[in-house]
């Protein structure tokens, strides 16, 4: 479920013209991911675009089998300074 939601984050941020070509999303970079049934909450996620990482938070609901996304809400945050990448396992 988390991987599906991460993929949705990449597609939605690009579709909404917030990012150009995101290629990696990490749901647990700054806070633990919470999963409740078919709901995934990633309040401390990060997303990479153009070699830069940005703060991201999202709430995602999947079908009960976890294969389809039912709803997705997100908030794209600020640029993450490069000197914080290693501490949060964010790779170049």
C-alpha cells in the first residue's frame, strides 16, 4: 500500500505542476508512517525532483486489497537542505 501511495504522490505532484519529474518518494523520512486498515498516513514523507528533496505529507486510502487508490490528499512542503539528507536516508 505504501508503495502505491508513494507512486501516486509522484504522479499527482507532477500532474498538479508542483514538480517537474519526481523520481523517488520516501514515506518515512521525517516521521513514522501510520497504516490503519486501507489508510496510509505519511506526515513526514519526502519527494525527490531534479536531484532535490522536498518535504511532503500525504493521506492515502486504498482498496481493501491495496491495489487501487481510492483517495489521495497531499501537501508539498519546502526544499530540504542537502546537509539534512544523510540523517534521513535521502540519497542523491
